[in-house]
């Protein structure tokens, strides 16, 4: 039985494709509070490099790759591709490949008010878990301007699972 990846020390970044890297950067910097670390690109290949190395159409062009840091946790690697006919609609969570990013906040009410003040669509009202391993967690989903699902989470007194085992889950709130 394998013990996992030799030398694994954690998560480095989360990469995702956005329809407009400038608009996505403005959203993540101005609304969420991230900062730009670096940018590279474009990446163009006349052979099958894009298909072999990235699993995309060999004629796809990465216009820009931009790395963002968002306080504590993995960096965000934003990609803007240029490929005629590429799907511009993010998959919902129920589809394979569906995903979301969760942001930890100290004050759920203030964070939700901030999002709404910036015209961000918040999906419903915050839900507080009252039983089970996630008891103590409050969460709510919201949408990036291009439709990607994001989430706010808050657990100022921890969750049941982390009160029982403080190291069970990584959190930027750990000391």
C-alpha cells in the first residue's frame, strides 16, 4: 500500500480558466482582496505541445497566465485561453469538473454585506451547521461575475471535527 506522493508537503495553487483575465483580476483584487504576484504569456504552439502537456486542443493559445495570492493558502493561477468554440459557461457543482473556491472570513455578516455592496450575487442566506462534524460552520455560496461558484465559510469557534482533533483540517485561522 502506498503512503502517497513521496515528499508531499501540501497544496501549492489552484488553477482555473476565466473568460477575461483582466476582469477576473479586478474582481479577485478589488472585491476579494487578493494581490497579483506575476504574469506570463502568451503561450502558442504550432505542434501538439498544448495537447500533450495540458490536455487541450493543440491550437489553443494561453493569452495570459496570472498568479494571485489571497492572504493565507494556495495561490490562484488564472488562465485566459483563446480558442474558437470553447465553452464559456462554468460547470455547476453537480457536473463532473464542477468546483468552487472557499474563502474563510471572521465575520460572515460583514463579508456578505461587502459582496452585496459590490453587486455580487449571493446564493441564498448563510447556513449554520448545527450538528455533525461540521457543526459550528457557517457558509454561503456566491458567484463571480463570469458565473464561477465561490463560497464564504466562517467558524470562529471551530467545527466539531476540529474541536475534537485540532489538526484534522488545515485552516488559515490556525495559529
